[in-house]
């Protein structure tokens, strides 16, 4: 599994042997399959400071549980009765919930992937992901560090390379990881309220470049790149690089 962790201010993940209750990660499981929920609980409960605090069998119940339990992270299935996972993520964001969502599903189609990330999910894993990968995704989610199964990351790269996501109805995504596309020959015009330099940085993020690579491309220090990223996060109202890349592509970057 690949981590997309170069945000403006990166912090270390939770380590083993945590005793401080405030440092523990509270997790809600939302999946319509009881067997899957049981497996996830066995997989992550108690691992490296993770506490499973509740379960729900559909998106609507998941919202109720999220309001009552205030988890740090929600492991959310995509396909569920009454309310699917993507609609539940959107509802959480609209309510201003601080919970971070890791989408965990057996379906890795482009539609599900892009809709989930646009709705506000931090990470997207397949249900057959190894336990350690799920644990790492849960621990990274509160810091908005995105993680993807390798198969999912390959889809993101392909979609970015194909140029999808240039408008609100053609959802965009990020081309992080190997096979990143080269920067466009001519920069597009920055949207209102965003400087040309910030827009250049955002466009390079959308093409999968790391902070170091962006600095080399634009002759900027690493600290300056991070400053531009922080401003872009605020102006575009996103919380991680994946959402930033999608937003930039939607705006024609």
C-alpha cells in the first residue's frame, strides 16, 4: 500500500505501546456484512493504540453512531442498504464531522473511487488488504495522510494520465506515485483568489510530483512549497493532497 503523506505539516504516526488515552485512535466500523465487521474488529482493535468503539450495518446507522460516539476514524463500506458509504461521507462533511473516513470496499471501479475521494474520504483500500495496511491507514487518517491499495493507486495514475477530471461532471483525481505525468507545457490561468505561483504548485501536485520535485521544478525551497500548499488547502477548502489534486483538475489545472 502506498502513502500520500506530503502535506504542508506532516507529523509522525502513532507508535506501539501507547498508554496516553488522548493518543489512542477511536474507530467506528460501518459495513453491512457482520462477518466483515467482526474480521475488521479482530484485525485492528487494540493494535498500536486503536480502539474500535462501535459498529453500524448501513450508512444511516453509521451517521447516528458517528454523532453519538465521535470517532476519530470511520472504516466505511461503499455498498450498503438505506444509505451507501459515499452518501454517508458527504453527510459527515456537510455536518462538519471531524471524523476521517477510510473507504474499504471490494469494488475498485473508477466511479466508486472518484466519488469516494470527491465526497471527502481520506483513503481507499480494498477489503483484501493485509491487516498491517489497514492499521496504517487508520493511524494515518487523523493526520489526513492518504493511503491506497496498490491497485487503487494504479487507477489514480491512469486516470490522471488520461486527463480525466477537467470539469465538475468528469471527476478528477491525482496521479501520485510511479508513472507520474510531466507538467503541462503552458500553465493554465489561476482561479480567482489564487496566485499564479500557488496554482503552479497545485498543478504539479495534481500531476503526482512530490514536494521535493515541485521545489526542483519551480526553483523553490521545500519550506516555500509547503507554505504554498498550506495556502491552497485553505483557499480550496481541502484537507489533503488527494482532495487538492481533484479540486485542481476540476478547475481546469
